[in-house]
């Protein structure tokens, strides 16, 4: 049976894009869209990454086929070359030898190797495919063609032959795509799927209004996750940092974010809260923490203008001032409808960690652990040394996590088929299976919906799993040390920040965001490489904060006056005003200086501080050491030294000399004036003695003068 349909719209464009990106993998027979080979070339044509033909096969979104049921497949041919692909032939082949176990399943999908011979169950002609286009070829193999296949997992492949392109030379495209067929009776297994809802902001603290508006828009990531899980039995694990970010904005929160939170709270799905920022409880236990790292108090970060004011009571005085109704910390981070007592850490656990978790929770709790942490396959509910554990199937979880992040339907279907195979093998020991999807912000809503539609069973609820009879199990993993050591170092840095933050009027403005950043640095979803990067960036960020307030290197100063202000600049790169004390210590008692000066340094600026100094009689070179401390006495930034050159009393000496010179000039002028007057008087006296008759001439007696009296000499 053949069905040919041209591909159009966004879906074929996505497939063509994926084909181009996976071109080298296709030609080499490596995986398409994942770790497993979706397409391979028998006669490897020479092609560039943008010049390939890709082949994919879907066996019905991983749906199980009941014994004696038909195999319905869709084979996709995507032509990303610049030349039309000619008509050819597609063979659908099934290996009647079932794959023996999960390892054989992975070997077939990853390496293309399987025991036994394949037989062709259907052959369909493939039509020509235009350049840049793709088609679907439908094929159905009924029970007679399949033969009597017992329940099991069977290798399936599609082979394209006879199709060629002719630009610039004839190239034969003989391709192979692989998948699996699961034969099993219906309703033989129940599957629960845990879907983590997380989102990491750019600043590693809380989502901003702009980020929330983008993520909760109709096509946003968070909106897509809610769309995908609505009307499904998915179990939701929610990071409380998301509702906290929305509630903290109050009336400033985007309308789409408020609507998203309301949708989340109305969902009837089972829910439980992750630790803030998806912090890993196992890392905290391995670091010897006596309790889970608490979420910081976010209320000091609230903006009162974003919250409506409460109306004063009728009996309140008329002078009562309305106050905003601010939520408390518990209300900010609440995940409505969540079930308590559940932790979902990384898988490197020991039984002592489980005991530590019960201490963290204050009562016996439940820990979600991957099956790879156990010896054997204990099933969905196990007990380890008396501690309750829900076990996720690691192989199926990995396949479905890959499927949920794929934007190509063929790649999604292939991973779903692989997961169906793994779940079949698990069903041999447990009829109830739990799947835990990876933490991811790249899930496709369509792919996630396909995953949930294919496997999630309404009967699997958290309460059902936790109350089901457990199987005794033994952990085989050991406690990790790398992440624990990094957390210990980060906690030491946090103590330094706590002391440093005393320079702020409200230390929580710094400490609350930094605690959240630390929690995100030990998130469960971080790979080893991402964890190393996060902790390295964290250590650098702390050093930047501790070095954000300091004294700028002073320039040499010459002091020629008896006293003067010494300018010192305090640099503050923080976004808040800081309170510090500037301490000054001279190296020589020849310089008197104010020992301590209180400074309020403005945010993101440098503040000038004038420190009074005075010099004594002596002159010379003096060094002045400056250092900053917080109001609680914590040293802030490195000390700095200013070189001061003293010219003691130069001003007084200069004024004395100038006054002396002026005084001498005054005395000299006075003496000169006196001498000139005396000299003039001496000249006048000498003239009278030489000419006495000229003094009183006889004929000069005026009519108004009395006559001279006679004397004896005149007689």
C-alpha cells in the first residue's frame, strides 16, 4: 500500500532543516536527531551538509501492536539537494528474531546491528521528490505479511533504492532508516510520567517581567508546557521560583504571566514542588548540610508600589495611613496543590542520603531515583533500608526526554518507539513504570504532547505509587564528592558576602539574590560541564562583588599649608548606596590627620572624601595608609597608601618674612624722612647766622608793630 503526499507548511520546513543539520550523520549512517541512526547510506554518496537526501521511518508513534495486528508505517524522504530526486523503491523490512533485551535494542538503534536476517514485508514505489521538498510514503504490512510474531521487540528498517540526483553528476541515494516494532497485548502496563516545569533566568536569580512576558506568551516555552500537559495525567514537578517571580511583581506582572499561573493552579494534575532553583538535595547531603538550604526571604525585594493598599478599619483613626498588603515569603513561593514530602535529586545516592532526606523533610518522605542507581530493576516503588523510593526507568526516560525536545516528527516518533521497546522489557518485572523527563527548557509542546498521549496512564497517580507495595532494593551508587566540594566552597563565599553586606542599609538586597544564584549553581538539571561552568562563574561573581567597593589609588600630595583637606576617592560599583568608614593612619607623627571619617558612597559612582590633615613644624615625606571598614568593622577592599610631602609652616614663615620686609621698608622710609627733615632744618639755621640784618631791617617796621624798647646798650 502506498500513499504519496507532498510536504508543505512549517512541519516539512522543520524536517528539511533537521535533514540539513544532520546531513553528515545521515551519509555516515549515524543518528538523525539523536543518538540513534535514523538514516544511513549503503553506497555512500558524496554530499555536503546542505546537499543531502534523508530517510526516516515512523512506526506509529511507538504504539504497541497487538499480536496478529498490522504494522502501519510512514516513510519520509526529504530532498535538500538542488536537484530533483528521481523515483525509486522503498522496502519495509522486519527482523523476525526479537531483540533480546534493552542492550540489544540500543545496539540496533545506535549501531544498526541485530542478530538474525531481515525479511521484506512491504515494497512501495517512491515518487520523484523536487529539490528542497519532501514526501511521505505510507506502508501497511498485515499479519500475513508479518508472520506469526510473538510478543517482543523487533528490529524494523526502511530501505530506499534506485533514487538518484543528477547535479552535477549522477548520485545514487541508497539509504536506510531504522526503528522498532513492539508486539504486546493491550493494557498490559501502566506508565506515569513526571514532567519538570523549570525556567532559568538570564541573571540566575528570578525571571524578570520581560522574560515572563516572553515565556508566557501564546508561543512561549512555559505556555507550551502547560498546553502540552493540559488534559493529560502528567505528574508535574514545579520549581517554586517561577510562581515566586510572578507574584513578586504584583500589579506589574505581565497579564500573560498572571494568566499562566492561574492555569497552573487550576490543573488537576498531581504536583509537587522542587527545591527553589531545582537545587540538588543529594549535593547538600554530601556536603554535610544538616538541613536543606533555605530559600531566602524575598519580601525585602518587593516594591510596595506594585501592591494595592489595604483600607483602614472603620474604627481606625482618621489619620491612619493606608499600607500595601504585601505577601509573606511562604505565599510568594507556594505551589498550589502540591504534595509535600517528595524530593527528586540526582542519582548518585547512598542509603545514608535517604536517611538524611527524611531529616530534611522532618518526617519519612519519598525520593525519586533513576533505575541506574539500583542493583537490578526494583520496579516503580521500592524501599531501601526502610526509606521509600519511587524508581524511574532510566532508559525509557532518556529516550522520551530526547523525543520531547525534538522538533522533527520522524525523530520524535523514532525515540518514542525506542522508549516503547524499553518499557516492554521493563514490563517483564513490573506492570507499573515511572518515567522522569529531563529538566529542559527546549521541549517541543507538540512532541511532549505526543509523548504523554502515547504512554501516560490516568491510573498512575502519586498517591497510588507511594501507597503501592514496595520491593526491597539496594543502591549501588556512591556519593559524589566534586559537587559537594564546590558547594562547600560556595557556602564559604556566602559567609564572606554576609559580612560584606553589612555596608548596605538592607543586606537582603544582596544576599537574597546571591542565595538563589548558589541554589541554581547546584541544580539537578546541570550536566557536569555546565556545573563546572556555573561554579566557576559563581566564584568569579563573588570576587567581583567583594571588590566592588574600594579606595581609588591616591595621587602624591604636597602640603605647604599648616592644614588642608586631603582628597580621597571611594569607588562603589554596586547598584546600591553603601555605608563605610574611612580610616587614616600616618606613618609619622609630623602629620596630624582625622583617624576615621564616615562615608556614604553613592551607587555606581566614585565619592570624594576630604580628610582634614595638619602638619607640625618639621618637614619631610610621610605615608598615609587608608582602609575601609563596614559599620560592623569588616574590612572592605584593599588598603591604599598616599605619599604626602610636608613643608611645615612654610605659610607662616613666608608671611613672617614678608612682614619683616615690609617692616624694614617702613622703618627705612621713616628714617629717611626724618633725616631729610633734619637736613632741611639744618640748612635753614645756617642761613640766619650769616645774614642777621636781613632778619630785622630798620626800615621794615610795619605800622602795626610796636616800637622796640630802649636798652642800656642802646643808650
